[in-house]
C-alpha cells in the first residue's frame, strides 16, 4: 500500500525554500477516491506550481500513477498559507 502523504512530501520538500512550513492535509478518503491539500509558504507557491503549472502537473501525474495502481483516484490541491 502506498503512503500518499509520504510520497507527496518527498515530491514537494525538495522544491521549497521553507520546508518546515509545508502542510499536507488529507481532505477526504473513500474506497476509491483520495483528496489532499498541500499548503506551502506564499514565496514557495511558484516553485511548487512551476511555469505554466508544469511542476504541479508532473507531481499529479506521479500521484495518479500510484493511485491507479491501487484502483483509486486522487486529487491534489496546492495553495499557499
């Protein structure tokens, strides 16, 4: 079983300048759906989202692959505090 909080953390923390301010919140979980919200420092938001959303899209792609392997769907929101 994949630990999605740890996976999200391992993908986000190397990107940010303020790793101690990263919060990963499990919003909801059902048998086939997961929803997470990641809160980062306002100055790190651009680093995590990337130009045109490319980094956020790549992070979501990794998460989608892991979730589909377990027969689930995952949704990730990225926002600043």
